[in-house]
């Protein structure tokens, strides 16, 4: 088990933006960074990362946390796995305490699948370099393709031996479960190796873990399938996985463009040639899930396919799906009898890049060129082509972009823009009605099973604050965001706030905010310091999410300083902690005093109370009123006539 000291060390050193940028394309906005949320499908960025507070929050679906929680939510890692992953990333040596708990947990099914896949990958690599078959069959194939050894190592290529149960026996001898081997598709139901006499291409997830394999036969026997792949498992969903994304994600983000090719070897050849922003859909038709993965890193995609009929059809199939995700798509078809692998070998990296730049077409020009050539002079076929282009335009969510494409289409095909607008709107209306029907069917099914549909945060009503909630919430907000700042030479803002409302903590009406303040007071009493990180990593989910929500604001202050303009009458918001904390406490006290005075007034109207109690209540009322007047003076507000 990882020691608490090591866990704390990893959490303190982890920079949330470093972690998230490996998975999400982030852009700077003021002091924060924004991007498309990886947890739900969105077209306008609502996912905000705050480097200064070391947290993230999506204002669309409500997901929030720090770097550790991001890995747990996004990659499905357990807490110990996330800590280990970050420790490796930052070069931290973890201290382990004696406990069998983690070893037992490591045997859970999901973790065991990753472990077995890693074992299989290492075995295939050993086979390639050390076995007789690997040296005579597998390695020469990769060398003939022109793959250098560093490239083979980078993509962790390997070889599966011809022996029918070599991997299975080896795995069982190591203590791995046969059931897990079968689930991963490494072992057949008859206990034979599924991959035999094939060169192996491991498929990695975004964090670099092996989730599946593709195996290519080198036999000329046409009865043997050229490629076979792992089945879908708990860790591998074919429609949500792309080959090469782990190796390409950094370059995709840097170039703000992704090149999509058809096969494993195309990815490897282009990457070796220096074109590293390249991925493949792993032998499947392009899917919505795969496009969403790419969109985390860029909004631009270039389809680079063979120029044959199959390549054209594949490119046409993918266009509408890409447009649906509000991405910009260009298509490049290679010359006849060429594929990316052969072309880059013949012309080199510069030659291929030049060809891409000179021949890439926006989808509207591509569809027009390809489909109009097929249609010839047939007016019926031409009408179908125009309808097909209009349908693609209708997939564009952005209305302004859609309007520009309609104009371009009108100029290109010499058709009235009004007609194209009408046809596009017709398609959009039909699509909307279709989606509405599907939504109604889904709702009817949910009602039948009495399963309430969860609301996204963006669909939920804005919170309303009853009673004293607003003031209490503001106190917690200031505590979390400014508590570490110095109030004066000897006191932090957190210490000042807790000292001033310690006697009023029991009067909090919101139990959640009350518990946060009480726990903060205990922390200061024990350690003498306050850190918001304690609450960001809180083991109670409601506390953790409430604190992150209060630490991350959806709106930002305009950064006028860059224009040479400064606030004239007050400090900047983040530096105004003394006044903010003082004002919040005064307003909190004012609210509580008025509440107490109201209760006294109600009691004084009770004719059953004796004179002694009446005197005590009047004395208290006078005292409260005097204190209230002082508070209003400090606040600089008008004293209410009725209190």
C-alpha cells in the first residue's frame, strides 16, 4: 500500500494542466484554460482548467476534480493506479507500507486484463527479436517495410509464434487465469493461441496501456484472413479506439491537425518519416466515438486514403460523421496504386507533405468532383449529387459556417442560394423530427421501466439559495479561494475568518457548509495552516464537489492590465482578500443578528411570558440593535428603520 506521505507528495506536485493536456486540447483564456469536455459530447467548450487552483470543472456536465481524479474518471484507473501513474510521470519514488489490500485489489478483473495484455505484448516482442521464427520471418517483414528498430520499439511491434499454444502455456505457467486469457481473445475456447504465425500490432489507449492486438499473417494462402483482431472487452471498444493515438496525440495538438489513414503500417511509415500527427481507424469504418477522441486534441482532420474506389467510398462515408462533430475536414486521395506507406517511401516526407498541401480538398469540392464525374450529363444523377452535398452541409452545427458553405456550393454548382437554403432547411427539419421521435421512444422506454433520466448540469435549473445559504456559501467560497492568503502579518484569511465566526458556527443553516468550516477549524487547530487541496481530495463526494464548484467560477474578470488599464478604486478581485473576508463576515453576522432580533420580537408578542423574561429579551434586543448599527457603519450601508 502506498504511504500517505507519498500520496500527499504526488498530489502536491501534480499540475492538473499537465495531466489533462495529454487528453484534451486546451486553449488559454485569461488565467484559465478551456477545452471540449472529454466526459460528454459538446460543441462549445465548457471544460475549464484552473492552473492556479490546480482543478478542473466542466460547466456542462458537472465533472470536477484535480489531476488524480481526472485519471480515475477518464481512464478508469483506481486511486492507487492514478497515484502510481503520476509518480512515474513526475519521477517520484513511492514509499510502500506493508499491506495486502492493494495486491488483492490488483487482481480485480479490469486490472488483470491490462496486466495480461502487457505480458502478451512483452512475449511478442521477445519472440520477434530472440526466437528463430521471429528473426527469420517477423523481423525481415518489418525490415522490408523499411521500419527501423527504434520505430519497431516505439510502436512495440512483435511476433506470435506458429506453435499452437505457446503464449497460453507461458501465461498459465506465470499464474494468469485462462478465463481472462479467453476473454481478451488471446486464447481460444479450445485452449489454443488465437494469434499464431503473425506479426503483431499492439493497440494502445490514450495513456499508453495495451488494450488489444491486431495480427497480420505473412502467409500467401488466401483462405487465411490477412488481419485478425482482439474481440471487444471491458478495456477495448473498437468503435472508441484509434490506432496510433498514444504516439500521435502530442503532435496532433501541436500542429492542430490530425491525418487519418487506413492501416497500421501507414501510421507507422508516416510516423517514422516525421509525419507524427497520424492515426488509423484500426480497420473499421470511421465511427463517432473515434472522431470524438480526435476532437479532444484538434478540430481539424485530414483524410488521406488510397485513390481507388474503396478509398473514395471510405472517405465519403466519414465526411458527415466528422461534420456532425463540428470539425473541419479535408480529403486527400493519393495517385492510383499508391498508399501512404508506398508514397512516403517513394517521395519522402517532404514529398508527401507537399502533395497533401497541393491536393487537399474541402469536403464540398471533394464531393462535387467525385460525384459529378460519376453523374456525367444525367440530370437525375446530378440532382442526387446536389442532394448529397446539401445533406452534408446540413450536418454542420454552426449556422454561420453552414451559410458560407451554402454560398460556396451555389457558386460551384451554379444553383440559386435560396434553393439551397430551402433544401438544407428541409434536411435539418427532417433530421430534427427524426431525433425527436427517437427521443420520445427513449423517454417512453424509460417511463416504462421507471428509470429517471439524469440531468446534465447545463440542463439543471440554476441553484436558488434559501434562508442564510447565500451568505454561508459566500463564506465558504472565500475560505477556499483566499484562505491561504495573509490577512495581516501574523494571520491568514482562514484564521481570521474562523476566529471571527467560531461562536456562530452552530448557527449555520446549511449542514454541508457548516461541516466544511468546522473541519477547516480543526485543520488549523491541528496543523496551524489551511489548504484547499485537503477539500479537493476529500473522501466525501458531496464535500469534494461542493468545494470544487465554489473554487471554479464559470465567468472570468476582464484582464485589462494587458491593455495598460488598472482598477482605480479597489484592488484586483484576487488581491482583495482582506476586504472580501471582512465584508462577508459582517454580512453573515448582520443576517444572524437580524434573525435573532426577529425571534425576540416574536417572543415579546407572547403574552404568557413573565416580566423577568421580558426584561431579559428587551435587554438582548437593545444589545443586538447596537451591534447591528456598528456593523452597518462598517459596511457603509443604511441602517434599516425596522430591525
